[in-house]
C-alpha cells in the first residue's frame, strides 16, 4: 500500500503538478571552501610576486596534419570498354557485334592499364569485357553461319539441258 504524497512534495503521478517552492540560501549540508593561493614552491605555480596564479598551465599541441588521399584517375580505356559493350548489347542486331568486338579490345587495354593500381576503373574494364564477350561470340558465330549459308546456297548446280 502506498502512502499519499506530502503537501510540500510533488505528486509523482501528476506530470503537470506545480514545482515545489524555492528555498533561499544554499541547501543543507552545502559547504564552499574558501579560495586560497598555494604556498610558495608548490610545483606548477610561479613564486614571483605580482605574477598571476593559475591552477592550470595549458599544454600546447601541434596542429594535426591532414592527409589527403587522392584516388588515381579513371582509365579512359575502361570507360570506353563499358560504353562500347552497352552499345553492342543494344545494337547487336544492326552491327553484327562490331561494338562488342571493340569493347573486348578496349577492355583488355583497360585491364592492362589498371593492373598495378596506377589507374582506377578495373571493374568497368571487367564489366566491359564480360558483356563484350557475351554479345560478340554469338554475333560472330551467327555471322559466320549466315555467310556460310549464303556461300553454299550460291553453288547450286545448273540443271542439265535436255
């Protein structure tokens, strides 16, 4: 069973209860020590008269050095490989894989350029190579088959005249 709140204390269940009246003076048990200067010879304090006494000597730090890390420039060959492979994917029916073959060539150059980390863009070069090979190989095979069918179809024997 809980006891009812006293009249000088706010009710904990009433969030909008008025605050208790302010008291004058420091609270009971409060004691403030008088400020005094340390004795002469105290470490960290000056001993000459008239010199201001400070309880803290600031420690000066050197400013922190800011290190700026610049990423290497992106390889233009890698970007070209990615762009050409996308064009080859879109226009595969019109160009017979020409864009994709160029994407494979520029992708290999981009891979060589980004090998040692001198240039960035290795992922673009790899993506261009993969898409280039995926589109170029079927396009080349289909072009060869269509060409072979045309060549074979042109060699029809002449009918024998009777």
